[in-house]
C-alpha cells in the first residue's frame, strides 16, 4: 500500500470512531432521565429522593418472628436471589440514637435503594 492509501484508511477509521462516540454521547438513557426527575437537591446541596416517605427505624431480626421481614410494612419482595427484599424511597429518622436500618441474623437477599437516614447515633456502630 502507498502512503496515501494508509492515510485514507486511518482517516476513515478515526471518523468511524468519532462518529460512534458522537452517537453514544447523544443517546438518551430513559432510566437515567427518570431517576434525575425523581431526585431533588436540598438547601445543603445534597441530592435526595423527591418522593421519600417518612418512616420510623427499621429493625429486622431473622431469628425473632416478632421482628422478621414479614412484619415490616416498608419491605417488599420475598428475600430470594430473583426477588430480594427491597427497602426503597424512605426517609428514616433514627431519633438521635441507634441505626435507621438494623438487620441481624438474616441470610436473605436485600436491596436498599433511594433511602435517606437522618438523626443516627454518634457511636460508630450506630451511624
């Protein structure tokens, strides 16, 4: 090949790469756009869910039937890999002491999404 042919091939490859990057840059991901609409920024500049429901602290004890997953009204799902328990869209006030979400003795699958936990304890295990 000649130098001119190599330059043309190189130019076409670069244009192809730049074109692909341009297309990807203009791609609008609906999930990300929906998430951005659901978030708001408070006066401190912290992004928080705009739909968070107030909730008291959540305590789950896998060995105590009085505090198991089924007793928590804020939890959905079944705790399996395919359908994990989900805690989402909550603003949990821990009341100045303890944890906002405390889970012990459980091997269930769990997702915590879009939650705000405020007023936790000042000790390391509580925060």
